[in-house]
C-alpha cells in the first residue's frame, strides 16, 4: 500500500513540474508566472480541486509518442474566490508551448460543461502557441468544441479570459466570445495572423506588440477590457471583477457588507455642473460619489472614453453604470461608444444586474467618418440593448439630453423604471442655438434678435420641467441627493418582474 501511495505522490510531483525546471525558469525569465502559480493567485488559498492531472495526448505521429507529459499542457479544476465557486483552466506554456491538442481541448470542454451544469463562472487563463501542428485537424476540431461551449455558456455563466501569453490564429476566437478579457502588457498578445504573415501578404512591417499587444486591444480595437502591468495585477483584478458578478443567470450578484450611509448627501455635487453649458466636467466624480465607499470598477477605461462603463455597489449590491463623459467629445455618442455601452448593457441584462445610467449627451457625433462607418446601425445597438433589457433601470439626466441620444440613453420610453433629472438638465430636440437658427432662419441677419430668440428658447426648453410635465421625468432632484434617490429607487425595484415576448432569439443590428 505504501508503495502505491508513494507512486501516486511521485506521479503528482511529476505532473506539477509541467515541462520541467528548465522551462519553468524560462517562463519566469520572461516575467511570467507558471500555470499553477496563476491558479494559486487567482483562487482562495488551498481551495483548488484539480481534475484530469494525468491526462496525456494520444498522438503517435512525428515521434510524439516518446513525450507524453501528464496534464497535456493545461491545468483544469475548480476552486473559490472569496468563498464563491468558479471553474478555471490555465494553459501551461512549459508543455509543448501550451499548444492545444485533442485531449487538451477535452479537458477544457469538460470543466466548461461542469460549469454550466453547476452554475459557476469560468475563468480561462490563456498562454498558448496555438493548435498543436503534429495533431493536425484533431486539434482544430478541439478548438471548435471549445468555441461551441463558449456559445452555449454565453449568458448562462460569466466567462472571463485572462490573456497571459501568446494567443494567435483560431485561439483568439474563444476569448473573443467570453464576457471580459484582461491582458498583460508586454507579455501577452492576440491576433488572427502574426507579424510575419502580415508582412508577407500586405507588406506591412509591424511588431507583435503593435499588432496585437495589450495596449493595442485596450485602446484601439476594444477586444480587451483592460491591460495590466504584470500577471499578479491582472489576477488580483480578476478576483475583484468576479466579486461583483453573480455565479450564473439564475442567481443575483452577491451582497457585500457596506459601511457607507445610503442616505449620504454630497453637497459638492450641487456645483458639479459648470455655469457655461459648453464647459466639460468629469463624470467620474459623480460615479464615485454615488458608489458605496467610492468604489468603481471601470471596464474598457482606455477605449471610447466618451462613455464610462463599469460596476459599483449601492447598499452592498452590484449595479452596472453607463455614463456619458463630457470631458471627451463633449460626451457625444459615436460608433465606438455605442458598441462599448451596448455590449455592457446586454451583459448586465443577461445576469440580472441593475443598470444606472448617467446622462449628459448632446447627440450623436456628426461627420462622414461616422456615417460611412455605420453610426446608424451601431447607435441602434445601444438603443436595442436598452430597449430589450428587463432589469431595473434608473436614469439620472445631469445636463444635456438632446435629440435621438436622449431616447437612446435609457429614457422612460425605453421602459426606464425611474428617470430623474437634475435642475440643470436640458431635455430638447437640439441645443438652443441650432434650434433658433432653424426656427428663425429669416432673422439670421440680425444678431441681437437671434440672441433674444435663443434666450427665449433656453428659458422655454433648456430645463427638465417640460419633460417632467409630460411624465417622462419622474422627479427633478437635488444633485446632492443623487446617491440617496438612486439607492431608494433600486431598493423599490428589487422585486421587479418584466418579460419580453417569447422568441427564439432577437436579431440585434450587428
């Protein structure tokens, strides 16, 4: 018996070594942690339960039968984050460069199936050279099996991808279908075709970092939700994100202890809006002053900065925030901001996370670049996302809400549950100057008359009371009371019940 137990321990020790000491040192030399070290940092101490430690590949071509390391380049299992269950797979670059084989894929599929059955999030730590060439179509089939599970798990359990090394070719499509992607600067990249292929086909000379590095995807493509300095920071931020999310689409997000008075008032908000309507202010200030303990987990902070998306807590409960940012493009909606916010709204709706919308939007960004790029269809994505969402929706209009952009930003007409406005709100078809020039075109030659007409228009429409008279605004509130009013509104909506008509699925304007 002792001999058998000793053999088990030896096999386990060998499996934990992955590709061996030399390759582990090479991994550390690149500033990267090993697959198992990453899991240890992500999960609560001592909570990891590993599956399929001894699985080995079945390939016999190209001399592969002579090297069959236990685990086959991926560590899989489950554990807890702050006491809550998650499933995890972590690719091991020290074993065949983390390449995906048929059995490697089967290990990933197995825990994804378990995650869906048991209702727990999946975190994938990607560090792989791609499909294992020696296995040919079997490895490609393995990728497709993983892709299919990404599709089936979408909206059922949260899926988070951590890109901590290379991720190229077909490998990028699995993370792309997950809900959130975190990358690490200088050590991770994602692209469909690498720099060498790009140079051969198009003649472009580009580095891997420029083509698909963390900053490229966080700032330009929007593929990544955030880019971090190193593995440790990315893993700790992933823990923080998981703590805001429900385990699955049948459960609510966790309620956490809070030490902030829900009725807290912020007198400084009374002077947040500048006297000059064209002067910007930082919407981050409002978000953090509403949130419990000022804690705001922003998503895609480096992309489409004219809109903010992320999570806060109110009375210990997770709330998704979408807010126009007047500091960038005056808070206009454009192609990028519409896509960014629409995806976030749909995620919140899929997982029953209430949505707080903070509005200061002068309209959609004009210009040929936007029209040729399809701003109509992309803007419709955000409209569609808000219109189909059945979760509690609370909206606060702080300043401008003009034209179609007013409608799009969780207006009462898109089934907004509680719609507040500050006294500084201006809800109208367009700004006073533009409206006056259309209404009084014949008087354009007289600047004094136009100025008077503009003043009259502002007095009549540049306020929230016309909308309040129609019932489109439920209440005009004091800015200082925004946290209290929002918290009470969400408390009143906790038992909200709303269903859309039955359909196989909708057809969002993609």
